[in-house]
C-alpha cells in the first residue's frame, strides 16, 4: 500500500480537521500493554511542532499521526529529542507482533514498506505545487519523513 499524502496528512491546511484522539491512542497503548505484559512508558501527547503522539513500550516507541489514525514503530530513543523541540523519529521498524493491537483499535499500522517509499513514488495528487515545494524545502525524501516530520 502506498499511503496517500494529502494536505491533512502532511499538516497543511488543517483548519477544522479533527485530530487523532490521544485518548484513543492511549487506550490502544494500554490494551497492548495488557497483552504484552510490558509497561507503557513516556506516553506523550503531541506538542508543536511534532505531527505525532508517542508512547514507549519496551524497546520500541510507537508514533501516532496527529490527523490520521496511523501508527508507526521506531527503536526506543532512536534520535528522539524532547517532544515539542522538533523530534526526529529515526528509522521505521517492521511492526512487532503486538502492534496488531493498534490495528484492532482501528489504527493503520505502517511499516518500512509504506513509510520508506520515496516521495517520487508516493501518491501526492492531492497536494498543490506549493505543498510539494514546501516538502522539498524540508528536504523530506520519503512518505514517513513527511508523515512524522523527520
């Protein structure tokens, strides 16, 4: 699956677009915690300028997109700075078995096959030329870098 990049997914023109409910993400994290027997640590709601909520579970950090019910998994501490200070998620990992709990809760669980897609192969038809220029200015080269502002 190639995740379509539209103005909402990339954080442009979000106006009245609803945010992914952090309570829903938190509930999914605790469901995974119960199944895994591993505590959820550092559950962090999104802080500007980040485009994601995050939770640390064991040796992984789960990122939850701000505007879409999408999660991705990175190695715990993989280049993450303090939320709100311009986080960089690091390399996206294949979702561990327990990430299926997020799918059960209604989230799309994306892995490297979707997130490491070069922007040239991504569906950007919903973006304007100005949007694409803005993304180039960020130097983003993959779908994951755009979705999770890395």
